C-alpha cells in the first residue's frame, strides 16, 4: 500500500482504508518506508557472542593477576559473505554493541554502542569514538569477567512476498592493546 506522497491511500500502515483489513502492528511491525513510500515489514535481527578474555586470549593467560590501567582497540574490521543486492537493500542499519555477559538486546539499557558497521564484501574498518574506546576499556580491563559483543541489523523487507532474501555472514576481526 502506498503510504506517503500524493498517491497515498493512508499514512497509517496499520489502519488502511476500507475495504482493506486492519493489521496487528504489534504482531507484524509495519512502517511507511521513506525509500519508496510503501508499507513494509520492519524488524531488528541481532546476533551476539559472549567473550571471556581470560580463557580466549593466550597472552592474557600469561599475565593473569596483573591489572590493566586501560585497554585500547587498535583496530577492527568487518567483512560480509553472501550479501545479495536485495538483502543489502533490505538492511538499513547495522551497529556493534558491548554489554555485560548475556546482553539480551541492543535496546537494553546496558547496551553501549561501539561502532556503526558499513557492510561490504571487503574488510571495512570500524571507527571508534573516544566514548566507545572508554566503554570497551571498562569491560576489557576486568578481563576475568565475560562480556557480550552484539551486532544489531535493522531490516526492512520488500513488499514482494516472493522476494528471495538469502542470508549473510558478518565477520569481525579486532586487535587491542592493554596498558599496565
């Protein structure tokens, strides 16, 4: 349904005009997509990994018991495999978060933004603000305490129910330096 502009039937995708039935937007979150003024299904897809530096980083095991004054991200990059043009158009934003172990969602008050992710088949560097560096350092300094890294993608599906979207795999590679 056209939801904006001079051809709009309604500006509310959840309450289209008669004779169209209303949509339960709690169950099926529809939005008016500003890219083409059509009602579309929108949702977030999140993937996370719990990180335990004391067991996963050999260099930390060698200095167990020492205290870090800070830990800095020296660099990080993402790359994507299997990203079709249609899927790429459907992914409207991707962000990387950090939080305590078991972080349930990017919308959690414990989630802290590390970086905005730009999807590309080639390794793409992430840019970390000073605030993101400080947040990472606060988790990494306590290297015996696991934390969660979470990737959140905002998806807006095309109105064509037969459109093949496929899947994509995002890889994150990073390096950090600890200071005593």
